[in-house]
C-alpha cells in the first residue's frame, strides 16, 4: 500500500483520537462525561480542554481537504508514490497541530496549519499537471 494512502487513513483517525482525548478532559474538568448532551458540555470547556475541542474540529476540517486531494489525485491517475513527500508533510503537520493547539502556541499552530494546507495544494498541483 502506498504511503499516501496510509497517511490518509492515519489522518482519518486523528479526529477520533482527539475526541477521546477531549472526553478525558471533560471528565477531568467536570468530573463526569455527559453523553446525553456532549456538545453542551464541550461548549463549557475551558483552557486546554477547549483548545483540544477546537483542535478536533480543525482536524475534521483538514481531513475534508486532504480527502478531496486524495480523490482528485486518484481520479487524475497520479502515481501515488510521487505524493509521498507532501503526504508525509501533511500528516506531520496534522500530528503537530493539536499539540501546538493544546500548548496555546497560536502562531506556531497557524504556521503548522499553513504548512499542511500547502502540502494539500502541492498534491492538487501535481494532480492537475
């Protein structure tokens, strides 16, 4: 299996992992996990928990962009091995992004996000040429 497809799979797991970590923070902050009204409880999170919740939302958003680049690339018949480097750059950015979010490093987080989106743009340019 190509590295590109593996990165797509791993990137698809990140929002779920962040949801689990976020649930642990909800228990830590509120003493319990409200599974009847989880979004209301998430909205009351503060500090690291709130930032992890935002990182999870951002991970879903970035996954949509990355999955779209994958579909376009595969549809265009791009040799997937040629996308390994930008795919690994994207995945690395997505692994670092929630860490920067949790640590409240807003400028670092924004730069990491931009690097990931540039990797997607690189993949798209490769698919169009």
